[in-house]
């Protein structure tokens, strides 16, 4: 078995044998928001409600899901002050997928399982799109012999993380109250319900295609599934759709590794690094060599790699300060 830092098992069937079961909380949460988005939101449409949806979606996906949950909490691909970590991860909770510990477990289980020679269809998005959509958005996988999780004490014992883990669904109230006071029911429905459906549903849809089809630069030998880059979703996903890059270099804070791969999450991170708030950013060249990583692309020498660079906005802020 190929173990990771947080997930350990010596049972060759632990990633592949299990049952998919309906998850009432997960399903009712998504379907409730979907119902509101389909049948209530159109009648409450306004340009201001649309603007609220766009702004909150961009903030929670970029700062929260991509920079907070994924690149920081899960992969520790950069360092920042603790207050910033908490703000970013909290924004990730507001996306509406899960609490911080739940997200960490979901991600690491899938990441670990996909590195095995065989894993369950639930974990590799191996079913039809309709079946996979029902599974991912409404169900959980119960493995017969699940692996052991070793989550670092700084996360597991954090009172802040424990609190928002146990109350992650209720945290939407932090948005509901001001949205209702400022813009009424339309702002609530578009700023919460529509946003949650687009964010959670979009995360699943990109994940489905990113594990089934798309461009590949690298192949990980011996892995049950390969990651693919979904170019059309690179910008909208805040860089998360460069999934073949992520499979190749999971610890990299940069996901769009080349100039023609837009990565808004990296743009923000690079600006924060310029401001001196973020440090010790991990890039592919800083990660250990992987013998199982094989280059498939034949034109890498012609592509321009993205590197940390000076940010005009950060320079303006420093001069203004």
C-alpha cells in the first residue's frame, strides 16, 4: 500500500471495498439549496442579487476553498499568520461543502485511494456522470476496512477548528443575517442558496471531468486514476481545474504551472507574498523527486513556466503605506 502523511493502511482492499450509502444531511442540504436555486431564485432576480452572488462566490472559492482549505490547510504549501489561516479556512467553510476537518479527511482519503493500484469507483469518479453526481452530492462511502487518519494536533486540537467543524452548516447564518438586512430575501437566496449550488455542484463537476478526460502533461505510474487539466474551467475554478498539474505536484502552491494556465489563486498568493504576509511558498522545484512521475507532453520545452514575480498592486499598496 502507498501510504501518505495522514492516511495509513496495510490492507490491500481498504481503498476499494465498501458501500455507497445515502447521507441525509449532505443530501438534504444540497437538494434544499438546489430547490431554492431552481424555483425561488429566478423570481427574485435582480442585478444587485447577481452581483452579491458573483462577489461572494469569488471570495469564498478563491480565498476560502482554494487558498484556505486546499493549498493551506490540506497541503501546507505556504505559510501565513495564524489569523489569516483562520480567516481563509473560515471562508472555505462558507463555500458549503464541509467543515475543515471533514474537508481534510475527504480530500486525503480520495488522494490516498487514487494513488493505489485499485480504488472504489466513488473515489475515482469512475461511474457515469449521472450516477457519480448522485453519489458525490448526496451520498457517502463506507469502506469495509477504512484506513487510519493521523491529523496533526495543531488542526485536530484547535478550538477554532473544532467549533466550526461542529457548526459548519450553521455558519451560513453569518451571511444570511446581513444579506437579509441589506438586500432582503433575494440577496439571501442568491448569496447563499445559488452560490452553494454553483460552488458545490461545480466542484463535483470539475472533479468528474478532471479524473476522466482532458489534457495531460504527466502520468503517475501505478495510480488507479490520473488527473487531467480542464482548460475551460481554469479561471473560474480559481486554478483548481489544473488537476493533472496537481496530481503531479500535490504540494505545490502554484497550480497553473505555465503562463497559458490562468491561476487566480496563485495571483492572489503571489501578491500576498510580495506584501510580505505569506512566506515559504512551495513550488514544484522545492518538492521531492517522484520516480513514478512520467512526462507525457512532447512540447514542454516550448512552454513558458510561471514563476513568482513582482506584483504592481502589491507595490502600489506598499508605497501608499
